[in-house]
């Protein structure tokens, strides 16, 4: 999901400059997208309470993928349409980051119960490394693929084929990557009930250890 989102984030300005041809829209669009994402976060938290975090993040990814399908339809002068699509698409982005971090904490609890060790630092170090790799992959794909199809952002004039490739890489490819990622989370085994069981076992182990220390 991070790779797909970063692909689009990297290409926002290219699409604005060379397709929509409204470069001044970039800053207000990004600001509005972030506000929309934060304002909609409580909705996605409610969805996670109702259906589980793994299903909520899957729905959020589907939301991004759905609106991304329409991005290649944007043409020169469609500033209002493009702005609206970005707002709709971006309204679930914060929830993806928020819920993913919460799920990673659940994995730490699972490991604590299974291994009997507290390895939070290790897990979050791996999580941070994986996040950076996804960012790097997203930027790599966003910059190399359009170039492969003949798009050069420094050119004043572009062929129709290079612009079409840019739009597909910007809209449809990230949507496909999102869809490919959903099966990995849809039946994620640590649901709300399982997480509550894990917390109960961790609490019980902590109490037992405390009583043992008192007895010693």
C-alpha cells in the first residue's frame, strides 16, 4: 500500500504540470488532501471497530484504488475534476498509516505471548525499514516507468503515448498494486477477539512475574 501511495505522490506534480496544466494547484491540493485525510480518520476508526483493523485497512485501500481508476481520464483543463478525485482518493490515506501501525503493535503482542520475550524495538525497527523500502520502491517505479515509455519531465512537448503511459502508471498501476495487497490482510489472523486474548495473557504473565518477585 505504501508503494502504491508513494508512486502517486511522486507523480502528482508531473500530472499537474504536463496533463492538467495547472501547476499552481499543487500546494493547495496537497494541503486539502491532508486535511480531508485527517478529518475522515474517525470514520475509518469506526470502520475498524465495526469490522476489524485488517478489514478496515483493506476497505481503505479499495477506496484509494477505486478513485485512482478515474485519474487517467483527466485531461488538460480538468483542474476541478482532478482536485475532487484527489480529495476523494486521499480521504483514506491517514487511516492506512494509522491502522497499519496499530496492526504492527498487535503482531508485537503475539510475539510476546509466543516467545515470552519483549522485542518491541526489534519489530518496530524492521517495520521502519520495511516502510522506507516501500517508499523507495514507490519512488523508483514512479520515476523509472514513465521514463521507460518516453516521458521526460524536462521536455516541453510530449507524445500522446508518453502522456498516456504516465496517466496509466499514475492511476491504474497503483490501483492494481493495492488490489494485489488486499488478500494478504483480508483474513489476517489477529482480529479483535484474538488481540483481547493476547492482552489478557500478557497481563496474566506480568502479574505472575510480579508475584514471583514478591515471593523471592
